[in-house]
C-alpha cells in the first residue's frame, strides 16, 4: 500500500524537474551579454577612434553605439535562443521516437480489435508524452475490466479521469519556460522603445544646444542610438513571438492526439465491456 501511495508523488516530481532552471540560466546569460557588449562589440578595432570608441567602422561597432540598452536587449536575445532550443529538444522528445500520426493510427487499430496488449507494446516503442499517457490509460483500462465494484458509467468516468490526470502530469514539463518566451516577446519591444526615447532625447538636446548651430555629430549619434535599439528590440520580440506560438501549437497537437486516443479508448471500453 505504501508503494502505491508514493508512486504518483515520485512521478509528479520527475515531471516537474524537466528543462533547464531559469533562475540559474538567466543571470548567466545576462553576464554573457554584458561581456559580449564590452569585449566583442566594444573591441577597439571596431572604431575609427579606438581611444574614445567613437565613429564606428563596422556592424559590431554600430551596434555598440546603441548604448547601455544594447546589453539588455542582447541578454533578451540570448534568452530567446537558449530557451527556444531547450523547448525544441523537450517537445521533440515528447513527440516520441516514431511518427506520431502513425502511432495514433496503430493504437486506434489495436483498440478497435480490443488488442490491449499490443497497444501497450506500441506505447512502449513510441515513448514520449503521448505514449506515456496512453500506456497509463491502458493499464487503468485493464484494471477496470476486472473491477466488479463499479458499473459501466463509473468505469468510463474513472478511465476518462485517468487520462486527464496523466495528461496533467505531462503538460507542465512541456509548458515550462514558455512564459519566459511570451514575456520576452512583449518586454523586448518596451525596452527597445525606452532605448529609442533615450536616443531621441539625446538628439533633441544636441539640436537645441550650440546657440542655433546644433552639434551634427551628437545629433546623428542620438538618432543612431534610437534606431539601433529599435531594431534589436523589434527583431528579438518577433523571434520570441514566433517561437512561442510554434511551441504552443506543437503542445496543442500533442494534446489533441492524446484526446483522440483517449476518446477511442473510452469508445472501445463501452463497446466491449
């Protein structure tokens, strides 16, 4: 009895530990972005005047001219890159080792023939989220077949509940770190807008100084700073939104496949029991 009670807890703990820890990764990425800004973008070879780091002569120097907002936006870009790759690997594993549509078709075929044993073997071959959930449901299916204490409707309700609970244990692993990508999609634009405003403020100060003869160099620098931050922020935001929507759609597809097989499982149980 003690083993039965502890098993779900262990399973839930295992699912919650999937993926990289953002509390550790985010500070590291911020530090990397700062180092890139100082030593790569700020390398003296990227400027015509290495001493003051004015007058950039290449793309890296131009990006450096965006000011202190640049390392913030760079850290956002690195976060999108790292968490995007991490989610891609995790969700790819969740799909299993074989073709998901083919797996669904095979399992439904076994269920139509009431061949539960081969359906379970197929789940073991497929692995992944869908395979894990359906295997758990099939085990419940076999248990309910020999349970004489419940009527047919109660058994169907218990089978549906098993599918829902197994799915709820798998989904947190798939959705972990997706809120970070969603947040970056919005925050990147706002930080870019802040950099744009600061650059334009610098430009207007240059325009109003000098007693009627504005400092053209300072004016150009302020406008360049504004545009650089705008470009970095919008680009990062666009990538984050695309990646987030892609992974959300992938998770919805996995959930749909689980629901599809779960419905077939209930229909099979209703017709054979």
